[in-house]
C-alpha cells in the first residue's frame, strides 16, 4: 500500500509560482497515494505584482509558463483544481506553499491566511519551500500563530532576513521539519523537502 494512501493535500499557488515547486510535489506525493488539489485565487483577484502581460481571464501561470489547469497532466488523475475560497481546512491533511512570486499574492489574501492558520491549529501538516515561507510569516503576524516564530526553519536565501525578523531560527539546509511544519530551501532541495512532507504525513493519522 502506498505510504500516503488516503491523504489529502492542498497545494496553493497564484500567478508567477515556481513551476517545478508545484509540478514535482504533485507527482511525488500522488505517487505515494495522496490525493492532491491545486488551489488558486479567483482570476478576478486584482493584485498584479509582475511585469508580464495580464488580462482578467488569464489562467494562473508559473514563472516558466506552466498554467493551472496543467496542460501536460490530465486533471482528475494526479491532481484536481479548485478555487481557494472553495477549500476547507477540514478537507485536507496538509497544505503546501510553493515559491516564486506566488507568495506575494497569497500572503495578502485573507482566505489563504485563514486556511493555513486553521490547518496549523488543527495539527495538520503545513509546508512551504523557497519563498513560500513568506506566507507563513504573514499567517503568524495576522492570525497570531507560531508557525515560524520560535521554530527552526529554512527557505530561499533571500528570505533569511525575513524569517529571522519574524522570530524564526534560520538554517541553511535543504529541508527542516519541526512538528507539523516543514520548510524547504530551493528547487534543488525538492527531494528532501518532499521526503520530510511524506514523513510528517506518515506520522499524522490520516482519515
């Protein structure tokens, strides 16, 4: 039986996500039997932080052109796609935040912050890689959690000062798991990051 058989995982992204940090976890975690939902903000979300052209019905697009829905993967097999406002924390055993510029959108979205805070408080796995931990910083500040504060964490080198200023104990290592929180450093560290996510989920009862 796959290690994560029955586990339900939400991976949350917005425009300009780091493509491989979405695609690799979908493949790796579904391989272990997990059901993966990719959550995105509504296309009408007005924030627009990058220089590439934007239009109202533009699909959510990664830095290197991958879109959600994912053109090279048949929806319904490895993943399904749902708007973030339709997601409920009770429906998932883990929430994952890839990096890129996507966290700039997600960290200002109240629904995303509520979802992450509720998952953390319920003992669900909360994971973020690269710039993804910036979302966790905002959850701490705006929702009163301690996902980063007082905890060993990692992230992309550019986030080190942010994580330290938020009270985290930054470590320059591929991945860190403390309790139900997993953080990863960069795309090259996706194997170690996903190993820690799998280990965290395997140690948490999955309904």
